[in-house]
C-alpha cells in the first residue's frame, strides 16, 4: 500500500514539475515574439526610408514621412521592450540613443531632381 502512495505522489510531483517547466518556457515566448515583431517593423520602416530617398530624393515629402514612420516604430519598440533594433548596424540597443537623422551620412544632401538641372 505504501508503495502505491509513493508512486502516486511521485507521479503527481512529476506532473506538477512538467507543468511548471512548460509554463516557464511559454512565458518567454511573447517576449521573443515582441522582439521579432519590433525588429521586423523597424527593418520595414528603415527600408521604406532608404527607398523613399532613392526614388524621391533626400529632402522629399516621402522621405520625411518615412523618417517619421521610422521614429514612431523605434518609439513603439522602446516603450514596449526598453530596447530598439538598429537595422543598419544589425544589433539591439538598450538605451534610447537613436538619432532621427542617422541616415544623413549615407546620402548627399541634395534632391534627386538636382541632377536634371
């Protein structure tokens, strides 16, 4: 009889330990998903800025809108995770140290239309 109770106790303990382990693993999934989502959203906004500058010019309305969108995505990630993704350097930052004009060094400060004059 004592052997049966021991097996029952160990079975319940193992089941409880398995449930705690599963809960612990699953608790980390939303954080990973949030990081992936932030990384994807910032990468998309960064790409949109590069495309806007390339197709419409550095000082175009489209480039200004894309800069604003990139800023908003960085703010969103900072507020949600206290970190943000730097697509150009391919790394996470844990300080709010981004520069809204960080794409300036990659482009000459002229409009694409200047070449037509």
